[in-house]
C-alpha cells in the first residue's frame, strides 16, 4: 500500500446512532462491524487520536446510509468496507 501524502485529506465515515443501526442491517460484511454504535464510536475516536498523535487530521465525513446504499447500487458494488471507503473518498472529492 502506498504511503499517504502528508497533505492528503483523510476521511473517516461518521455515522449517527440510527445510521449505524441501519448500516448493520444493510452491510454485507456486518459480521466485521462493531456490535454497537458505542463500540464503533470508541474505535473511531481512537483512530482520530492515533492520527492526531502523528500530526495528521482525520476529517469526519457524515454518512447518510440510504444515500450510501443508493450510491453502492448505482456503482454495482456490495455495501462492504471497500465500498464505504470509496464512498468517503467520493464525498471528500466532491465540490
């Protein structure tokens, strides 16, 4: 995997509690997701802190799970971790 450029924007999918529950209903890789919103949020906050320790800022990217699902369907992608990462990149790059 190539190194991340120092000035690259690092996006982190950011869910609401309701969105997280909906994601767990829809994701094809739900077994790999945290069991609860609280577990996910703790992990996400830890990731933000780890990046901050090395001088990098993660941008929280609010995710509308229904919009994510529609995007995945339009792209012909399963709703999995790779598609979620691609969607975050798509959102960051939009004007």
